[in-house]
């Protein structure tokens, strides 16, 4: 082996642990942020009274249950884009690929948003979807995250789709906070420590 080949091999060997460390850091930071958002979304979904799950701020705007179902179904759809198949008990056995698969997922998600309204089931599906995101990220390799995917016609990486999941959850958590406060519900994490269960 030539001297330049040995140096190149050494640099590659040195780069590997750094890449692994970067992945571990990214994963830990992502999972910490996801855990924070998950705790709050699930706590808020459980704090909203069942009789308020049909409340909406106006015609044509998602109701409380629809917002939570939108979070859940979006998580399942986005995970499907990165290769984690959407759950068959909710989406059926989809033998489609590419754009046709995405359109079938979108159609079913819209149906689920409108038909799943029971507080307990909605909160359970939100929690299940967030756990699915956590589990998928926890197992993702650097190659999994760098994989190119079609994101609604845009070429991007699975890593970017995971970031979109986190942004989307936080976006609708903010919406849910507004819905709760308008209905006189204080987000559980804003209550004095003595009152938090």
C-alpha cells in the first residue's frame, strides 16, 4: 500500500467515528425535541373535554378532533414517504407506489380526520403516531436519513421529511393551544406544579 493510500485510509477511518457521533448527536437532539412536543400534544389532547372535540372556530376550519387526527395521519403519511409503511389497520393494504400511493394515503387520511372523533381513540392515535416517529428515528441509520425521497414532487432526503414532521407537530400544537384557551382550558404544562397530575 502506498503512503498516499495509507493516509487516505487513515482519514476515512478517522471520519467514520465523527460521522457516527454526528448522527448520534442529531438523533438525540431530534428525539429530545420530539419528546417535548409529544408530551405537550398528548397532554393537551387528554386535557380537552370530550364534549369540546367537535368545537371549531368557524365554518370550514378543522375541529379539535380533526386537528389531532391531522397530526396523527400526517405523521403516518410522512413516515410512509421515508419507508415506514402506514399502518394497515388504518390505511388498509396499499399495493401502490409513488404518487398513486401518496394520493391514496391522502384520501384515507382525509376520511379518518372526519370520521374518528371519539376523544379516547383520537388521543390514542396521536400518541401512537408520535411513538411511531420516535421509533423510526431511533432506528434510522445515516444511510436511511440521507436516502432521497419524493416529497410531494420535490426531491429531498428522509432527514428533511423527519424535520418536517417535527415542524408540523409543533405548528398544530400551537393551534391546539389556541383552541384550548378559547375554550377555557389551560395547557397542562402551564398549570402550577401542584395542580399538574
